[in-house]
C-alpha cells in the first residue's frame, strides 16, 4: 500500500514499503530558510520538536506556526513537541579553570563565591542540600566525575574518580540527588504557557525523577487549557530507578541518552535503552529514542556504519520513534539526514527479531477494548490485510492497536485534528481527519473510502476495520470486520 508522505519509501525492488517507526526532527536555524521545513516533511518527518533551551519565545512561536503551515501544505497532520529545559546546574562564571587529577579532593559549594583553587561554586544556593551519600557529581559531558565523601556547613567534599577540567559555566549533574531541585523551573512555567498558546500536541519534561513530576506538569498544562500529551525524559539514574511509576503517569517516554550517559556512565546506556523500550511498550506507551543518532551528519553527507546500526537496533527493539537533534536544527544536511533516518528505519523493520517480538504476546489486553484491538491486529496479520482502519474519537483505540505492533499500517480515521496530531508519534499509526460517521454502514463506507483515497488501495485489497455500535462514542469499539475492496 502507499501512504502519502513519510511512510512510502522505495525498496530495492522499486515497490513501496511502509515505515512504521516515526521520525522526530528538531527545528532550528538550519530549518528556518524558506522551503526547508516542507522538504523535511516530504522526506519523512512526522513530528517537529522545539527545544526550549534554545531560541526566544518569539522564535519558538514562529516555528510552531511554521509547522502548522507546513502541515496544511502537505495535507496531513504533523505533531508539535515542546521540550522543556528543566533545572540546570552550572559552575559559576568566575570558576577558576583548572585540571583535576585522579584522587584529588575538591570542595564544591553554592553558598559563596571564591576563587580559591581547591574550591568551586555551583550557581544554586543550597547546593549541598541536593547531595546524598550515594551521589556522584559529574561536570560537563562526563568528566571530571567526583564521588561525594562528606558534607559540612554548606560545603561538599568530593574525590576525583575520573580526571578532567573545571571551567566557567560548565554543566553539573548530581546523581541520586535529593528533591530540593525543582522539577519545573520558572523558565519552564513560561514555556508551558507558550506551548499551550501554540497548541502543542506533546510537552516533554526534562530530568524527571518521579511520577509526581509528571502530574505537576499535567496540572500546569490543564491550568492553561492544554491537553497536550506529556512525555517523560528518562535521563537520570533516579528516573530509571522509578521507571514503572513514571511510565504509569506519563503518556510516553523519551530516552535521552546524552544526560543519562553522563550521570550513569556510558556503559549503562544500551541496556537502559532496551529495558525502557520493553517496559514502556508493554504498558502501551510511546517511546522516543534520542541523542546523537546520526551525529556525524551535522557535517557529513552520510552517516557512519555505527550510527546506522544504532538507529536500526533502536527500531528492532521496538521504539515508537527516533529523534534528530542538532542534525536537523543546526546541521549542514537537514533534509538528507531525515531521508537517511527514514531509509534505515524502514530497512530495520524487516528484521525477524522485531517480527518475533511483535508476535510474542508480550502486551496484556487489560480491557475489553484492548482485547478487540488485539484481535484486529491478529486478524490483519493472519489475513495479510493491507491495512487496519480504526475510526477513533479520542485516539485511544488507535493507540491500543499500535501497542500490539501489527505488521501493516494502522489508518486512524479521526474527526478531530488535534486527536490526529497527537497520533503522529504512535508506532504504525497514520492519522486521517474525516467526518464523524452516524451509523455503522456510514462508518464502514468511510473506512473503505479512506482505503482508496488515502492508502491508495485498489480492487481485491483486504482491510480490517474496527467498529462500534455507537459510532463516535468514546470507548464504544467492540467489533472487527474484514472487507475486500471491490
């Protein structure tokens, strides 16, 4: 079948093939020139990310408007994700630059500014209150790394376990920190209001530590009239330790491998990634795998073999989406990198390991509606149907179908554009906006029309359609039918 835009990619034989894994691209200066965003959409972008750590409020709003305009020109929904900065710890701007040697003792404090060579100031008053006996303090991108030995009168005494340099304004991470650091900062609150004003479909929270952090963000969004879906960024040791609680509270997770690698050590990243994908998809929540996926393409026109394997492995593990950051926001080849990501993901989806995983029954059907979607996915696989068509009012039925990872695309027939936009990150789901059906016959007719017009199916193609006795009523899906297009 041929689904317009990102999902239809030529295979070696020249036949179209579906890409079921979604692509998130970060917008920035490299995507601002006229025509670039349209080219990214044509190349395969499903959702645009706005990084609130960079750019003014005016720039974020302008780029959000550009996304909506590009979606209108493309004739299909695009997701819009605001990624909050979260709490940032940094060394003071007057920090004395120096190299730290292995085994050296250094004192860190947030209470005073001192140029003494054996002391460094962190720009957070009460810094010592964050630190626990289990904590390590990591500066910059991973070194130096310091093990906390003791605290005394606002000072933190730490021993260097990995050598490196201190420098002014370098970032600081504290593992196993106490919750004194706010989960949502004053800047985040400004950006939450901005996201609500822009009609964001997704808002990602940085440095999540617990399910309560997610609940707090959701409350702030609701206060501004936003029903954006909340994505928890898994980037700290605390988040991974509390993963099940966070997954239960959030609508999805983002595996932010950069900061996790800094706090937990690089060797821990691959197993954390695989385990997070497994546990989140089992719970039916979307997963975005992010950070340095095709990093070399910031400058180079082609990815490295290692990067190709990295993206492919995330897809084979079952991630819902893969994300590009600096590769598209400031890189020299933003359109080429999206094409490369799309091609790699499509190829990886033919892996027998992924197919075995999606047939393994590793997801429980916990409600009658979920059991119906499970049946629809199984029926489509057994009949080798060209597509599953899921009429949906809230998007939940399409999400329920997605978590069973059927082998063919799920065409979600929504009558609300916002619902359609919020389905753009669900694995295998391609949303279409249509009229609300008033009867079962009308619903089936609309589904078959979508199969012809949107999915490009023809005579003799089979589709599986989910139905309900009350079309348009949330939670009313209770049946599955099969049709062959005349």
